[in-house]
C-alpha cells in the first residue's frame, strides 16, 4: 500500500498536479504502518468487479458468477482496499445489502484507519484519471475529498 501511495504521488507530480495532500497521508500511513501490516493474508482484488465484468451461469436459479473479465486493475491486498467494496459503500442504498452476506465489517479503530488510507489511495487514482479525461472540476473536487480524509486521520 505504501509503495502504491508513493507511486501515485509520483504520477501526480509527473502530471503537474499537487500531491502534497497525498504525501501527508502517506507520511501518516508510514508512521502507522503496523496497522496496515495487521493484514496478514492478502487477497486477490479485482479492482473493477461489476456486472459487465462478470460471466453468469445460464439458467442458474440464482445469479452464479462463472467468470471474471477485465483484470487489468488486479492486485493483492486487504479486501477493504478493493475499488468494488469502496463503491458498494459509496451510497446508502440497495448496494449495502451486499454486506449482509459478504462478511461482517470490521468496525475496529484499526480497520477504520485502514479504510481512510485506502480512500486516499482511491482518490489519488481518481485525480489522475480525471486529469487524463480533462475533467478539471473533477480533479479539483478530489482536493476537498482528500482534505476530508486527512482531517479524519489527524
């Protein structure tokens, strides 16, 4: 996670975008790296699991995933760091039903800290993607979102 945060900050620099906020969060995460290291068994994270990237069994009585496509954002880590889980938590709507059967969400202070670091990771990547797409307003919005994450970590 720390290496990825550093890489995103370097990519922001190369795009001439301010990465000071991400670096502050990276410094906090580095100082508290033992909390990140509590994740002892990394899992395969798809980074982009949603309906169009899954194959379903034809004729199954309930939706049954038989294949996963588009694995270019795959990496190893804490399941809570996956983009898919971030998006499932993004709005208080029917998506939250996913967590009824997925697994109990860890509500410990350590898990909450990790989720904030993961959110900063996502926001850094979002900033880069919005820049690539020429979405200036979207890029600016990431600075307010990152400031909120920083406030929750300090």
